[in-house]
């Protein structure tokens, strides 16, 4: 992507960079292992993980996101998490907005 990237293009670049920051620390650079996913969650979504009373919630999230049950999250599976969070945030904004 070039110097005149749109906000959407910059967002995509950012998502790719975040995934690559965590993927490949152990094993494949194309997937997140369970430990890499935990590191991502604890760093990038720390408010979520720190406010959880159930210590197994991140493991259950990983299992649910891992659609092919290979113990790894590929980029598409990772995007399912990001999309779900974005949808929840959008729904929250819509509910808080004054209705006409």
C-alpha cells in the first residue's frame, strides 16, 4: 500500500502488523499458537483479560475461534475475533446513540 493510503487501507495494514507481531514467535509465522494468542490477548486486549473472573475464558475463546481444530489461529480465524469485537463495539455505539 502506498503513501496515499485511505483510512481503511491503514486499518488493514495495522491488523496485518499486529497479527505478524505475535504470529511466528514459536512455530509458523502464519498462525498464532495458544501461547501467542494469550500474549496477544494480554497485551492488545488487556482490559478484557484483566477484567475476567474466569481464568479459562481465553482458552475457550481460542477453541471457539479455531474453526479447523488444529490448535492454531490462522489470519482468517484471527479476523473472526476482530470482526466480532468490532461488531460488538458498533452495536454498543448504536444503542447509545439518540434514536430519531
